[in-house]
C-alpha cells in the first residue's frame, strides 16, 4: 500500500505464478478511500476460467469501465462483485464488508442495472419502481423522485413492456438508484441506444457521480468509456490486461483506445 | 415490508393477467355444472376442489417463477435485500389467496353445507399449501417454460390423480406406495370434511405441514444456490 494524497492507494500485484504473457497485468491505483476492493477474484465454469485473478480497488466518486471483447468476462465480473455469482477464489469487499457475510447491508448500499434493463413488462413504470422502493425500504416518494431525476416522470403510467429501449434503460437506471446507493454496477448501460439517448444517459451517470456515487460499468463502446470513465480496465479471456486512465492508456498503448484495445487483446493472446 | 411489496407487485401483475381470470371462470363453470346435479353432483365437490386448487395454484406458482427466470427479473430481485424465501412466499401468497377465494365460491355453488367444515377447511388449506410449495420447487428447478413443459404436465396429472383417486384402498401394490405420499392426507381431509367420515385431523395436518415446510426449505436453498452459481 502506498500513500497518495494522504489516502491509501492500493497497488494490484501480479500473482507470483503469472506467466510472461501475464506481466502486462496492470497496477490499479486510486486516490480516494476504497469503496470496492476486489482481490484475486476468479471463477471457473467447468474448467473454463471466466474470470481469472481479477484485482481492482475503486474509490469514492470514481467511474471505472470494464471493456473487452465478447466473452472476456465483463458481465461475469460484474455479477461476481454484485453477489450474483459466487467466486471460485478471491474476495470482494464493499466499504470494507464481505458481500457474502453481510449480503443485506451490502445490497442496501449498491444499485445494479443488468444488461437489458430487466423490468417487469406487465407492470407500469411507476409500479416497477414502487416495488423496488419497498424492497429497499425506501420511501414511496423516492420512486417518483428517481423517475424525475432520470427525466422519465411522464412515463410513469405506461406499461414497461411498451417502452422503447432508451426509455427502458432510463427507467432501469432510475430503479437502480432510487434507494440512494453508494456503489452502482451498470452492465452495458447504453447498449442498443442511439447516440443522443446514449449521451443523455452519460449525462445522468455523470450527475450520479457528482452526487457521490461510485460506478463500475461494462461497455463495448470505446468512446463511451473514454468520455465517461476515470479509469478503463481491459479484460481479455477473463484476465485484467490493463487498468489505467484513458489518457495513460493512449500514451502507452496507442494513439486511441481502439488501438490500445487491439494491441492489448492481441498481446494477451 | 419487503414481503408486502413483493405481494403487492404480484397483484399488480395479476390484475392484467387474463389467463388467470379465464382459468378461474372455467373452474367455476365446471363447478356449476356439477353443482346443478344436486343428487350425485355433490359427491364431486372434493374432486372439483382438488382439480381447481392443483391446476390453478400449482400452475400459477410454476409459471410465475419460470417466467421470472426467463425474463431475468429474478436476478433483479436477488440483488435487493429480499430473501429467496420472501420471493417464493410472495408468489405463493397470491396463489393461496386466489385458491381460497375460488374454493369458497365452489363450496357456495354446491349449496350444501359440508359435514365437517373444519376438516374441509384444513383440507383446502393444506392442499393449497402443498400445491404452492411443490409448484415453487418445480418452478425453481425448471430451466425454462419450453423444456419444463415435458415434465410439468405429467407431474400435475400425477398430483391430481393421486389426490382424487383412492389408490390406497385398491389393494394393489401401487396402493401401498400411495399410502405414503403427501396426497393421501389431503384426500382424506377433503372427503372427510365433505362427507363427515372420520379422519385423523391432527396427524394428517402434521404430515402435510412437514411436507410443505420441507418443500419450501429445499426450494429456497436451491434458489439461493442457483443465484450464486450461474
């Protein structure tokens, strides 16, 4: 552990068993108090290491992006840290607590937006949010407030099954933040959205960060992670191959994030 | 609070579910046909009750859980502070209330008071509980609606036939097996409650409550394991 700006900064070390090709595993630094700490996280699906020795520490108000080719392990990593899958090895700490030992306390502090929004199509937008407000013990007013903050208050009486993709994503985000989480996991939040809708959602995500929320998101969109994220973590075949600020990644690995992506994923192969 | 929210959500979904309304009307129509024959029809009340409860509650619980899995909404629930048992319980609660309402209407349609109302009530309650718990377990184990359709209907047919046919009196080998199944106490309670035949009420209730608790506990455990192993 190093001291940076008076706060503890965590260095993620390469495991001693790493091969030469693995030596590109990054050192993920953050300069605020950790909200999420992940150590040696691994999961094995029938012999396939879907996530292999993943390490990261994320500080308050940080936006960290997970990026990588299809099947790289982005969604699995998010599912592991959200407590939807149990790791084969490693540990996760949210605000210093173990999500398996303190599941309810942790879930109260985190918001999750899974890929596709996953709303109840047979319920109205407001009913979807009221249901989750009750589950988080949030006041019912929080549901309407969240819809207003996400700019979809006018849709509250519409059936979720009748919403457009962009509207669904906004409602899903409203549902994920209605209880005021400290940590937010977003799985491909702008997947399938047109550029204008994606830009709107980016604005909302930045606003949430401004309100003190720490965000870990997965994406396929280089431009999105470049404009949105403080750090970008490249995953390939379940391994973290780089985790830096977008500027540093471009400096080190290529003129653009796309070049860095190609270089890093080729090296890892 | 969480449980109430989940139950409320189930009711919101139910009020727009035309399948359930259609099913209830069908069952009440069937009951009315038998009830019209005041002489022999009354003997069919336990059968009508069994068919309504099992097909209604059991199917509703299975379908509700499998559809949640298919849509992925179950995962959205599992990242909230709600416990798996609360999620199952909320799904069950709606089926229980509907079945109770339907059973009351069916008994009213037959226009004859049961000989032992308490025993009949116990039979209906335990049948609903068992249908819910076994439906929840099947719904949790089922991967999706399509693949589960191969075994859902046979299981349901087995449950209904085992409850409405007095196999244990047949004297066959199958009768010996059926004597130990959870369908027998329900059958005895429903028939005993309607006809006034003597029934070991406390023993049958204890056996059924044990089965229901066991099924719910196993279901909640599997759900928790599924949630963390995919």
